[in-house]
């Protein structure tokens, strides 16, 4: 079975920045300001798809 992007529910900071057309630092700023909840896994930060949808609804 092949897993496509639509099956994955987490995005890293680089992917989020590309999706929204912003710089990576903006994504980190959204996290700091409480607009987007990032979770650290290992050395990288990720956001769940539902949190990105919440950000879009604001």
C-alpha cells in the first residue's frame, strides 16, 4: 500500500511555510504567539493538519 500526502496528518515547518507562502521564521512566530501549535519530535517541529485548518479559519 502506498501512502500519499493526503494520508499524512502532520507537516513540518518547511512544508507549512511553503503551503502558506511565508518564511519559516513566520511559522515559528505563529507558534510563539499562539496562532499555531507546533510539537517537537526529535529535533524538528511539526503541526497537525487540524491545527493548520484552525489557523485558516481565523
